[in-house]
């Protein structure tokens, strides 16, 4: 009886260890889709709008699929940054990206 109990514990432990490894390996292989490299992420370009001008050079209009304006990080209002941090990860400024306490909470 006790031997069976330990077998179940070992099997559960192995499953808990192997499933995350299988997930990471499948993401690495691209089973869920292409995972962009750091170089691709750094060279990302938004689609530009098409500007339509008259023969005199007067703007008639712009054609675009998404109305976007690129801005630098310094142009983002501090209140927006603080609101995002407050809603997503209130301890962000304590750990700078990887919250080990939350990571362990997720694992357990």
C-alpha cells in the first residue's frame, strides 16, 4: 500500500516536471507559431500610411489600415507608465522584470 502511494507521488512529480519542459521545447521548435528573434524585434517597422497629394502638392488625405503614431519611450506620460505598472505588476520596480515570488506562486 505504501509502495503504491510513493509510485503515485513519483509519477505526479515527473509529470509536473516534464510538462513544462515539453511546453518550452515545443515553443522553441515553433509548434505554436514563429517566435521572433531579438534582432527581428529590434528591427520591427509599423506599416506606414499613404499620403495622397493633389497636383499642387496640397494634402488630400491619408490612407492607412491602422491609425498609429510612433513615439519614443520618453514621450509616454509618467501617469500612463504608473497605471500600467499598477495594473500589471505592482512590485515591478522591486524586481526589475522577473518576480520570483510570483513565479513560485504559479508553480505551486
